[in-house]
């Protein structure tokens, strides 16, 4: 907006998609500067699009638009009828087993799995890889060219399973996405709608599955109040919990080679005491290790290490 390379005064139309998200990401001052440099509101056509319009967006409309009109195309319904929504109450330590069971039972053509944190996204992707599911992950740290490649792969059918944070909750359009799984209940209730909206696009049917664990179940009430319905609850029988074949050793091998995100299994401290409380979650240098130089790897390199970590684990099993 301030580089001077674009003559905004020559433009008479502005379209802002995902308007509320643009403001959340810190683009609000830039958008205001752009609108000020364009032709006056009476001579300009301004359109803001979003699944949710908060107060900040509406204030912008009244300040920089000429007699704005709000158009609601959803008729007050937040979610899509053709999305079958299911909720499972499950303990945190059994979520991966239920995830494996659902993928086995549903056998979707493709699936998008959401977590609340980057660390959990990487960990779930590693677990799936350790159970012979070809998958990738998208987190905020990935370079844009890497994200684009991964998205193209799942759109083309070359990739079936994708684990992601809310960076993929908006703007990711996969026309034939079978299944969305909320591995973690989103902490922002509006993100639930954006997440499950990745499926059942263009009038097609889809399914969303949500795991309500003891850590994130407190966000459920706000979500149900927002979508004005109770998410149907199903109870998972023993047959729905599939054994996790990756085991902790596979995860350690994968993370040891990646050296980007220090994730310690929830079982390590209690069973082996291998990682002390002070070391947990800290980089190599802080933990007193000598591999400081190798620690800083890019997220792109992490994703490429998954097959190698699995092979290393399999070789050890054969020996």
C-alpha cells in the first residue's frame, strides 16, 4: 500500500474476500490505506465477503463505503445441511487410536485433519505415516511454495490425507473432499464452521467428525450455540479403536531426524525418564546437546523425513 508501485487512485472496484480473517491477520491498516487512496466511496464499488462479519468489518464498511448494504445468503443457517456432523467423546490418550479406526471404517477418498497447534499437526502426521497412511501436513511455518505443492497434490488425488492447523481452515478449496476430522475442538468457535466447510462444497455431500477430549471439550458449548444445534453424539465401541503401530520409537526417530520441533511423547517422562522436565519442549542447545548446528531445519525438510524415519524404524524391528 505504501510502495507507490500501484496507482490505487485509478481503481474503482475493490473486493476483499475472507474480510474478517484479513483483519485478524494484521492487514487492517493496509486495507484502510488502500481504500483512502482509491476513488471516493460514491464513485467506487466496494465488496466485502466473509462467512462471518464482525464489528470491525462493519465499522470499516460504514467508514469507507457509500450507503453499504449487508446481504446474507445463508438464511441464518451457519452450517451446510449436506454435511453429516458427528461428535465422539474420547480421552486425549486414545484420540490417535480412534482416528485410525475412523479412517479404517470410513476409508475416505481423502480427508483433512485439523489440530490446534503446529506441534500436534506434525505429531499426528508422523503417527499416520507410521501406520502406513501417506500424508502431509500444513502449518504456518511452511513456505508458500511448499503449501501450494501439497494442496495441488490433495486436489489432484496424489495425496489422500492432510493434517493441518487453522491456516488451512479458510481459502482451501477441494471440490471432492470426503471427510473433515477435528482432531482438536477449535478454540475459536467460528473456526469450526470454516473447518467443516472444506467438505460438501458445490452442493455435494460430506462428513465431519469431531473429537471432544478433556483438554478442548470446553469449546463445544460455544460452537453449538453459534451453529444453533447440538452436534449428534456417537459412542465408539472397542472395535473403533485401532492399535497405533507407529509406537513412540518411530516418533522419536522421525523427530530426531527433523530436529525442527521438539515433541516428547506423553509416555517418555513417566516410563523412561529420558527427557527431564527442564528439557521438555526446548531446543537442542537449551537441553545441553551438541547438535545445535543441525537443529535448525526448515519445515519443508521435516516433511521429507517421514519416509526415512519409517524405514529406520522398520529396519530396527527386523533386526
